[in-house]
C-alpha cells in the first residue's frame, strides 16, 4: 500500500518575493525580452565567471544553439563528430544529431559517473570537432585533463551544466571553462523558471551569434524591441534597413520577462538552495553509510564541489527493480540514472552498442536517483533512510 507521504525528485514553492517580481513585470506591460531578462542574464553570467549570459527557453535549446554557433563559426561539415559521455540525459547527444553532426560516445568514470578523461583520446578521429563534458547530478567533470586534450587536438568545449549550477572545480565555476556553458532552469533544477535555459560565454562574438540563432537567425542589430529606440537618424535608418534581415538559420527559442523575473528572484537565495542540498546529501550519506555493502554513491573528489541537484545511487546487488519499486510504493520518487545507449531510439539509430561501454551499462542496469532538493525536510530524510534500511532488512 502506497504511503500518503510523497517525496518527489523535485519540487517548487514560490515565495512572496517571486510572485512580487512576476507582478512587477505584469504591471510593466512588457513581456518580450527586456530589462529583467538582461539583469538575470548579467547576474547569472557573473556568478559563473563569464562575461555574457543568453537566456533561452530550455537547457536543450541552449545546447542546440551552442553547437550551431560553433559549427557556423568554424565551418564544420555535416557528419563531423562531437564527443559526449555515455551516461547523460538524451538531449546532450540529440542536439548533436539535430545539428547534422555525429555523436561519439565515451564511457564514464566508475566513481563520479562523469565522462572519463582517460578514454577520450581513443575516441578522437580526424573528424572530431568538439567535446561536450556533462557535469552530472551536481558534480563537475574533471575539466583540467579535458581542457588539455581539447587544446592538444584543437577541439572546442561545450559544458553541459544543465544539472550543475554554482559548483566549482579547483576554485573556478562550471560554465566558464569551455567556449560555451549551457544551463537549465526547468522544474527540479536549482533555479526554476518553469521553462528556461542559459548560455554562458566570455566570447563576445559567440554571444552575438547565440542571441541571433535563438531569434530566427536575425541580424543582431535588432534583437530587442528597444533596438530601434534612438534619436540618431543615421542609426535608425540602419536599424530599419536591417530589422527584417536574417543572416543564418535560426530558431524561435525566446523566453519572456516572466520567466526571467522568477529566475532573478530565486538567484537571491542561491546560497541557501546550495547549502541545503549539500546538507541533505550529507545526511543521506551518513544515514546510509552502513549499507555500503549494497549501495554505491557518487564520489566527490576533494578538488571540486558537489551541489547535488539529485542524489545518485547504484545498487550493488544487481538489478535495482525491487528496490526502486519498494521506494515508489512508499512514496519516494525515483528516476533511472540517465540511461542513454539502451534507449529504443538509439538502438534503432546506432545498434546494440551498450556493451562497448561497460561502466555506462552497469549504471544503466543498476543506477537510479532520488530527490535532494531544498524542500525535503529533516523528517523526510529520516523517513527515506528508514525505508532503505527496511528494504534491506527484509
């Protein structure tokens, strides 16, 4: 019998301050890209050691335009290759396919679940153009060796930071290592705007390209409805002449001031969000420490933060179905640990390749995650830990 209690992998509780920011936007009668979006972009980029932020309608869109911008800038051809980890949300590799390029998979580390730098060079061919390291579940990937490999082989880096905001690797924030960082503000993430994604970069030219591509490929002279507000007659003539000119293939990946208002408000409590997630994870690890014979947890190396968007677990006893079904029946929501290569659409496209990636295969079969968000109470933690013990006692 399922418990009345329900603890999801994510949650959202809007505050009075969040609602006040949204109402302020509504009162302004301005919904299209404007001052609130610009402030949110600036603040978010600053918090991630970057000069520019570009707010889109999803983390997937941010990834899509990141690769599109790099492909256009460097003249990459259809069929060129991009390295992605064999464990990640499917969007990471889908956007490679959508950009008419080819994803090349690399296995992940046994302990961190992130892409294994030691296996990257074997996957590089004359057609390799970029690497998309993923900071999984809240833990930064091992960026120093990845950056060294990229420099050695003249490859570009897109950081998929959809699951990891604010975390630092060797004192530097995720999203600032590669050419472009990509974040998500979807439900269950750290900053929740309903829908939303953000690109970070310190390359001004790339920032302009990203903003153009997300706006149908429009000439960057006219991205906002404010861009033709000028008393300079010559400038106005130029804007009018180029206002309906499109310079590249693009998308409609725009978002409104309402989402930006939610994001800007929540940024003010980012320290609490991160601290509480870390505290919850520490309590999980302590409470489940006597079950290490049965369970493996994501390892956090001492040179980086883990901000725990989610709490990853691997069953050491083989298939995890009995455990996750028990948890679900007791009101504890779970998700598979981001299986990719065993998905029907990928088997159809790439064949049965999962066996070539033994660590990913093990995580596909035995890995899952539970919630680690700031709305989980101390009582919830005690309940979850107790249910794990109840399962293994039986």
